[in-house]
C-alpha cells in the first residue's frame, strides 16, 4: 500500500510512519517529492491493517496498490522515472540510443564501432563480453579483456558502457567497468541474478524474456526495485511466435502497454526483434512512434565477419541514417534525442 503524507509533513512524522511500517515486518520505500512524501509499504501479501496508519500525524491518506508489481507500478509513482547514465539523461522527454556490436571481438573492432556510433549520435555503447549463446561451441565472448576494451572505448569517446551480466558472481567484475548492467532475455527470470543487481550501484537494463509476458517482465523489475536499485530500464526485444520470417516478433503493443503500467523507461531493441538488418530501421521508427524512450541497436563495422549477430547488425553508415530518421519521428511525437555531451 501507499502512505501519502500531507504536504509539509514534518520529518519526524515521516520517520514515525517508516518505523511503524518496519515494525509490521514490511519494507518501507519512501519517495521524497517536491510537494509531498509518498511511502510504499510492501509486504509478502499477508493482510495489514491500514487503519493504524490513517490516524498517524502527518498522514494524508492510505491507498492500496492493486498490481502485483508494487514499486514498478504507476500507482506507486504516477510520474515517469528519470535518472542520469554517466551524464546522459534518461527521462520521458528524450530518446536515448544505445548502439554497438553484439559482442566485443577485438580492440580495433570495438574502437571502430564506438567512434562510428558516437559520430552518428549514439548516447551509449553496447557490446557483450560475456555472451549467452544457444550453442556451447559458439563464441562465448572475450571476458574481462572485452571489458577492458569497452572501458578504453569509453575513455576515447565518452560513451557510457552497457554490457551483459550472466551470473551474480560476475557482478563485481562487470560493475568495475560498466555503467549499465544488461540482464539478457534468457536471464529475465533468474531471480538470484535480479536480486544481486538490485543490490549493486549500477543502472540495470532488463530485456524481456523470449516467451515472457509483460507482467512477468514487470515482476522481474520488481525484484531489482525491491532491493533498493531504482535505476531500471525495460527493453522489449521481440518474442517467440509462430512466425518464422523474422527471428522474433517485435511486440510493438508492449511499448504503450508497459508504459501505461509502469513509471520505468522502456526502450526497444529492433535488432533482436527482427533478426535482419533490413528491417531494423523501420521497426526502430515504429518503436519511437509508439512511445519508446530509447533504442538498443546492434552496429558492426564489418557485419559479414561478425562473431555473433552479423545478419541483424547495421553498418555504421546505415546506423547514421537510422538516427536521422528516428530524430524526425521523435520530434513528430513531441520528444527530442537526448542531448549529446
Ligand atoms: C544481446 O543484446 O546481444 C542479447 C543477447 O540479447 P537478448 O538477451 O535480448 O537475446
Ligand atoms: Mn546480439
């Protein structure tokens, strides 16, 4: 439930409410707004008597949160979440573009990709160093060496780094190098991993599972939020359907649906959503038109020789053209590309 304090409620009154929430075995999640403080009280579903809060000093009202995902819900925070990613503003008025190769493959490859996407207008660099591959015989990523190369690319371009973490044990190493930790589609319901990134200082990007519902994606976000990490971005990346013409089916519906249910930013990955570079720009445009807060795009300087996902990777010049088109669509729906630092 939500305990909404009166405008101007005193600090001691808010503290008394938090203490009572905790004495009931519930977790208190305060949001200190400009006008008033709202405190989320989240338990394990056992009944709680609301009346004991209504009469407390400084309390305006107590309302239940009807959704199973509490902290992720719009009921908890009607305002869209906003936070900086190493200087890039992630907020509802701006479109953020994360771009780069599927995997870090070599020093020259990642540096060339980083400079190219920066020049085209990207805001952050992606690249996997630990790769979740369907086959154990496929390229598994460069590991820590890949992370070092990503850090060098950040140093040269200023772009924040987004990279995947596959196990809780990898978090301390990856968090040393990355600005945003990516939870891949295959790990969206890896609850120990979600809890562990919830306890870490880095922003988190959660990709929708291949066969996961929107509610399941929001419950994955809830795991991270419930551990205290509020810097969470959701990513629609296509789902499995009967269609075989594309690798996945981009669920464009998911964008306005997710945004109606949660205050968290939502981005679209049309590279995995389609699996073919030819369709990436069209679906990127569609995603922004549908209200996405950003895009994740695979870009490779030499897609024909990529070690993973070459067929869905844009060449740098095509990516630059995509950015121009996305900018026009963003402006048509009342947004702007996030400013470049
Ligand atoms: C990726 O971003 O390269 C990736 C593996 O994505 P997903 O987890 O969505 O398949
Ligand atoms: Mn990929």
